[in-house]
């Protein structure tokens, strides 16, 4: 990649602008919200500022490089990435590091790696790769749809053990990809009905089963507490007024309420000293406290604007499966952002999902930029090549990648 490509990336300029603004906004927000973390670990807030800036810089470099690679090359190795993700997810379950009660990370000494970040990209690429390969046989439920659903379900189950919210967002994204990939609506409705029924049964189980029976079932007890806390169930054995999730949610509401329309000003947050995850899960509440509700709405508009711009890619190339990559990955990021915001304002139970491009992160932030690189790769190549309406992913054995 040349210096000129770094200085003048191609693709949708509005999307590049949104990525840049949200990343810089996140840098300011993280610096303002890490005071509690700095005090806890006896570090300077500048340490976390430079740490976050480093990961943003690294992510940008990787994103710029990825956006120069044709998205078809990534589709060619989709199956390899999928099976690699299985290995990582199983390794996380067996040997992962437990942080805040969840085993989501693999430690490599100097850094930790969240395997679900890799899996989110891998399964979506595989889903779209399958839809492209069998685009003329999508009515074949037995040979095409069910095997694909098997991979999606297995991936989501492996993630759900310690990260239920991420698994739910991932399944919704793959389901959307199937819809946009022209899987018959009647088949999607049947599939959706089955999964909705299973989800309702599981939620009913969490609501009605005594807490004593699930307290030793890993994260199941946490899910039950969060649902009952959100519903305001005073009969829960855990004191709802004192449990951690309710504590965080209440202080997030205080931050939003005291921020008002115009906010207290950058760096003037009070609730950052009370919210344990002010720099991650609840950074949106801190943003509203400091910048006001008006800027909170502006941030929401930026995410929706980004989604709208990716939808334009499908309008430019309605039959190009690369457009599905862009819309699918964008939907995943935006849906995660919307859930994070909904949690902050009390419209959704506490989930642990971060705000993409804004929340503090390490490898998770880098993978967000990898995802953005794939989206911008599609934007770049669809814009520059004006892909033919009958564009499809080649299964040629002459390429240098592993095929499905």
C-alpha cells in the first residue's frame, strides 16, 4: 500500500468522515471517563489516553490496508476463518481468562484477545459466501439453509455461554443477511418462529425458576438477575436496589438526567467516579452528562447515518454479494451501538456491549476497525469497478485462497 492510499482512501467519503468523527469523539470520551480506572490501578489518565490513541492508530492503519484488498479475497477464505473461529471459541471456553465474571478472553501474555470479535466477522463472511455460492438453490432447505443455520447456531451457542448479548446481535445480523440474500420469506418466518419460541421458553425459565437452582450455572444466574432487575421484580433473592447491574443502571440515569440538554462540559462528569464501566459499557451516559442530550442525539444520528450510507451500496449494486457484506457488518455495528445506548437510558437490560469506535478497547477496538475496513473495501470496489448485476463469487481453483 502506498503513502498516497493512506492519505487519500477511496470509497464513500461520508462514511470515512463518520468513522473519523466517532473515533476522535471516543478518544475524548475515554480520556474523560477513565479517572476511576486510573485511580484503581494507580496510573495516570494520560496513560489510558495514549493507550486508546495507540489502538485507534493501529486500527486505522489496518482498516486502510484492508480497504485496498478486494472483498472477494476474504470471501475465498471464509470457511477457513469459520473453522479457525471454532478453535478459538473452544479454546476460550477451556483455557480462557475470566474478567468480571465472564470467560470471554484468551491471554497471550502481554495482551488478551476476545475470540467472539473474530467469530462475528468469520460467520458473517461464511453466511454471505454460502448465499453467493448457492444463490440459485436457496429454496433447498435441507442441503443449503439447514447446514448454514447449523453453523450460525453453533457459533452463537459457543459465544452465548459467556456473552449472550453478542450472540443475539450476531444471530440477528446473519438472519438479516439471509433475508437480503433472497432466502424465501416463508422459510425465514418458519425459522424465526422456531428461534423465537426457544427464546421465549428460555426467558420464561429465567423468570420463574428459583435463583437457588441457577446460581451455580455460570452466567445463567447473571442473566436471570439482569432480567429481573430490569423488570423490577422485588421478589428476586438478590436485593435489586444493591446489585451491581442496578447500581450501574441507576448511576447511568443520574448522569443523563444531570447532563440536561447542554451538558456539564467536557471533563466535568461526576458519575464517571461511580460507574465501574464508565469508559466502556456506559460511556454513552458519560457523553450525555458532559455534552448534553443534544450531542447524545447527534451521536445517535451519526450511527444511523452510517447505516444509511451502507444501504446505498445495495442500491448501487443490488445483486452484488459484496453489498451484503457491507450492510451485514454495518448492521451488526449499528445494532450494537443502539443496544448500548438503550442500556444507558434504561430501555434495555444491562448487556455488557460496548459502543463501537467510542468505548475503550484493545483488540476489540482493532477488530471494529477490521470490520470497518471490510465495509470500506466493498464501498471502494463497488464504486470504482461498477460491478455487473450478475456479479458472483468465483469458485475458481486458480486463486490463491482456500475455497468453500
